[in-house]
């Protein structure tokens, strides 16, 4: 018997409808299903209740019903468990999700028949260091952002790679991202799109106050240390755009490749470049294009 866990962003309008249908499909196929207690109660299935902290010990695969933000949170939460994750897109972009709510039955059958592969996505370990002491630690799937507040003046980041001076960047901040995060905030700031299988770390300036500051692709096994300075106190660091910590002048943000990775379930026929074209460029599929020509 397979044992699947389902995590849901209950803020999505269709989340409970999709969840009920998914639970029904799985149970019809003899699958053991587990839900977080609050969600189980909301669909009147307390018998499926399981604390999320116990998921790594019980379930073999986690289904995530939500958008990219939901999946990012789940990836961080289960970073040390290596549980494969399949995202069902209930959001807008759905870049990380592989399945759609209108094809639940097909997705379930493909999982049960093993018609998928697992893509191991690089993650980042981030530390906030103050006066030589580590104050905060976190792990990120997309990126680590260092920035000023909305109405503050510039922030300056002095960057070292493995102890060697790399450069000083003044502007709105810096983004350190994974290849997965290359299509997120980094892309909006002019960073390159990187194929997920490439092992590297990206450094992307945010609105740099110089014409010579450009994004950089750095070795995955390197350690970056960024010392921040500014003439104001409105400084912060964010993890995947979801977790935030206040910074002080002369704090150091240390970022390196994590020993953890995110195992995402993917379909063989849905390649990365197709996702880029459809999600970021709005390209129609071949059938839609041909139909539009007739």
C-alpha cells in the first residue's frame, strides 16, 4: 500500500473541492491518505488526520495543493526528509508545480504506475552573522534576498567568495539564488535563466547604482559572505521571499550550497524549456498554435 500526504493552501478558493476529489481518487485506488489535522477536520475526515511533523516518518510522497509559494514553504519544511513532492497548481504562475487540478485522475495514475522522475533541486543554507555569532539560520529553495526598506536610501553589499574579495555593490540590494530561483526574483532584476540541473549559485544586484554591476554565475561549492552597510537602519534579509530577518550595519550574510535538496516529481515529456515558454512567455502549445492558423 502506498502512503501519501497532502498539504493544502486553504486560502486558495478551489482548494477544498480539489482536495476532496483527490482524496476520493486515492482511496479508490487503495492508497493510504494523510492530511494535516485542521484540513482533515475542514472536510469532515478526522480519520485522515496526522501531524505534519510526522509526515516524514509515515508518508512516501507529498502532494501540495497551492501555488509556487506554498510549494516553497513545504520544500523548506521537509528539507531534511528527502520526501518527493508533487505540486498541483492552484495559483497563478505555477512554475514549480507539475500537475493541474483538471487532470487529477491522470496525475494519480501516473504516480501509482511510476510514470515520473525525480528532479533534485539545489538548496541554499543561509546564516546571519553579527559580531562573529550566528543569529539566524535557514534554508532556501529559491533565493536569499538582501535589501533596503521601501523608502530607504541605498544599501551597500561587500561580497567575498571563499574569503576572496569579489566586489562591492550599491543599490537596492543583492539576491543570491539557486537555478530554481533563477526564474523568480533574480529574473525580474535582470538575472539569467539557468537550467535546474546546473550546479551553480547566482549573484544578482537589485537596481545597482552603477553601469558595470552585472549578475554573476558562481560555483555551487563556493561560500559567499556579504557584509552590509548603509546610512540608515532599514535593512533586511528574506528567505524565498517568505521569511524575513532584520539586519544591522556590518552584519554578514553567509550563503552556501546546502547538503539538503528538494526532490520534485516531474513528467518526462514536460521539459524545462517548455515550462519557460508557456509560463514566462505565454506561448501556446503546438495544437493551439495550429488551430489559430486555420
